[in-house]
C-alpha cells in the first residue's frame, strides 16, 4: 500500500513537471530584459528552496537523533542531506548556465555564490565523515552534531543577498519584497515547480530512508553473525 | 567549572611547552609558507599590500589546524580522556580549557608571524595595533573553538589529519573572510567604518553563535 502511495506521489510529481514545462515554454512570454533564458529560474529557485528545506529537515532530524538516540531520525538526516545535496548541485548548475548567458561568466565570487559553494562542501564533508565511523552510535552522535553546525552555512547562504551587496540578483519573490518585482504569472510558475520538486524530494528522501534502514539491519545482522 | 577549565588549560599549556612538538612544527610550517608567498607574488609590488590579510589568515588557518589536531590526541594515550570524563570533569570544561590553550598557541604563532611578515614584505601591519589585536583575538578564537570541537569529533578516525581540515575549513570561512578583509583595511591604516562594520559584526556573531553551539553540543560528542 505504502509503495503504491509513493509511486502515486512520484507520478504526480512527474506529470506536474510536464504540465509546468508546457506552461513555461508555450504559455509564458519571454522576459523583457533577459529573453528566453530566464526560464531556467523556474528550476534554479525551486531547487534551492527544496535543498534548504531538505537541510532544515536534516538538521532537525539530527537534533532529534542526538537527543533521543533515535536511529530512525539519524537515517532521515542522512537521507535528507543526500537529496538536499543533489538539489544543491542542480541549483549550482542551473545558476552557472544562467550566469554564463547573462553575465558572460560561469562563476563570480560574490557572497551568495560563495556560500552556496561552502554549503555544498560542508554537507559533502558530513557525508564523507559518515563513511569513516564504523560504530553506529558514535556515528549518530558525531555526525549529528556536525549536521547541526552545518545548518549555519544554509542560513548565511539564504540571507547573503540581504547582508551583502551581491552580483547575484536580490530577492524578487513577493513574500520577501512585498510584491512588484516579478510578474505574478512568473511567480506562480516558480511556486508550481517548487511543489513538483518538493513531491519529488519527498519520494527520493523516503526511498533513501528505506535503504538506510535496510543497511542498518544488514549491519546489525553482520555484527550478530561475527559475534557468534 | 571555570576552575576545572583553568586546570585543563594549565595542563595542556604545560605539556605543550615541555615538548613543543606541535608548536615548533606549526611555527616552522608557518615560516616556510611565509617564504613560499614570495614566489607566488612579487614581494616588492604594491599588490601584496592589498592581499596581505588574505595570505596571513590562510597561513594562520593552516598552522592552527596543525595545533588543534593535537589537542585531543594528547589525551588518547592511556585513555586519559575517559579517565578525565569518569572523574566528572564536565565535557564543556574540558573543551573550554583546551580551546583557551589552543587560542594561546595560535596567538603565539601570530605573534611571531605578524612581525616577520611586516619585515620581510615591508608592510607596517601595526599602524592600528589595537584593531589588529582585536581582529586576531576574535578570529583566532573562532579557529580555536571550532577547531577544538571538530578535533573532538575526528579524534577516533583513522584519517583524522585529513578529515579535520575537510570539515573545519568550510565552517570557519565566514570568520576567516571577515578577518582577511579587516586585516587588509587595518594594515593600510584605515579604521573600519560604515559598510566595513558588517565584517566586525559577522566576526563577533560567529564567535558567539559557535561558542554557544559548541558548549551545548560537546557533551553529546564526548560523553554519551
């Protein structure tokens, strides 16, 4: 039953993405200043929101894990971090393609871009560290703390456009600016794609969580077999 | 708790000053890198004035990691760490003592490197000495506190020398960036003001936030 729900959510996400592609390519007009490339923003912005949310979930799950010694929460943390990292790379790649066309360069060292890069490195460090600690309870404690620390870079990355004057465009969404910086149809499109990404993210995290639980069971059985 | 921190601090400083292993290695490393800089950029050019802060803080971050890496390694022989914790030394006191010891070691390295850098590259870094000391204290504290916490995390790893920099550097970049920027301004004799003050706030905020987090979470790393 659960598998079917998961499949349904995945399919919904896929169909939603197709519907969104149709709208953004055939219904919405080109942007006045940027031309057609602005459409990559419908993938860029939602993928960053999805990755920030995944890291938030991972941070909370880690805090719960170290507080209540919950292996399940630890598994959720690693699942959410991995999926979040995938979305981080989507965000970085789409941003770089946009930058090459609009700015003429792939990368610039402004605060937003730099911190996005740092965030990716920090969470990659977290995943690397997990592979190095064989003992599950020590791994839960140590990497849990690291994940909570790592969330600081997400906060800085999110607020960087407010704290520094960046080459990266400032906030345009009406929930941050109060409106007037973006056409409502284009803003709506961004939210539609965000929902599709979020559904996809939920499916991926759930699948990864299940893998992690199975892995834990296998680890436990292996230890049992060795101890006999 | 403060008394116990003080004891740990004294113990670590005494141990290090007797052996001087980490301190000597780290200082030698710092001086070698100082010389290497002269090959990377023309030491007589004006350009070095603009990037002196960056060079110096990269140097301090690298040699700082060599120092903090040792701090929990010292307790590994004879299971000293477990003995300390069993004897009801609070993990936070342990960490605080070690952080202060590491801070002192990093400041010692800086106390040697800053004048040497000034002489070798003909830049007077000490035009605003109080600002420079303030920046050094705040940024070195950032390296020391995060370095000590992450050293506690990585102490049991086989690849700890490799893993500590991998997780530490991305996290301390905000503090290092602020220190680099402020050192650059201060070294040309300009008092930070207006927009520059955001870097001072960033540095202070970084220290406060991570010290609080570290004190709150160190029990989880060491005790549970």
